[in-house]
């Protein structure tokens, strides 16, 4: 997945300008989840997400342009989506947002994101587990550790992951956060 390297680079650029700690992160084909700790006195989560999204979009556009310039007559390795999908759940379910082409918008990111302020240690642990288990929940793998685009690998190396998250998952084993 070529885009994962572009996402990593965008996050590094954002992190250098607006520091934050990545406690958990998982990237799936059509969405991602993250748990961050922000610096004390700097609760500006929205600026960081906005910067990540803008930087990633810019890098993808540049990649598309460089592919076309490098290979005349060929399609780029990455192509920008031309339509936003219909919203499948939540308050905006059933809506199909149009692109704001006058603002140069392309269909890479949804316009909104959802944030949640962690309430306590149990809530924090539940959200870390949610990131780890999400690829299993969506049917991509049978074990959280089998998904390559997850912070679970770092956390396994650091000894922060309970052994059951490396084994096969059974239905309902980890409960739900929604």
C-alpha cells in the first residue's frame, strides 16, 4: 500500500510542527483510528488532524503529478478519487457530500472526524484495544498482530500487549466500543 508511506511522511511533518504522542494507530483501507496524547496545555486536536489531512493530500497530489510527468502517456500509480462515498452511518447516514471543486477539494478525506476525550485508565485501555482489534472486526485478518498497518507491532515489541491479542480472536472476545 503505497499510500501508507505517504501517510507516515505526512504524520512526521505534522508531528514536527505540532508534537503529539501516538499511543495507538491503525490504518485500514477506508478509514483509520488513532489514540493520541497531546502536550499539556495544548488541546488542539483539530489542528493536528487538519494538518495531517492537508499534508497527506498535498503529498498524494504531488505523487500523482510526478508519476504523470515521469511516464508520459501512462496513468499515475496513484489516482485521486473523484467522488465522496455515501455516508453509511451516524447522523449524516445516507448523505452523499459533493466536492467543493472551487476550493480544490478532492475525495481523499471525509470532511468531519470524530474525537473522544479519554475519561480514565479503563477508557484508555479500551480504546487502545479497539485500535488493535479493528482489522479483525472488519474481517481483514483473524489475529490483530497479522495486520501490518497497526501500532500493535510496536506495542508487542515493548511488551504492552496482552498475549490474547496475538492469538486468534473469537467472536465478542474483546467487546465493543461504539
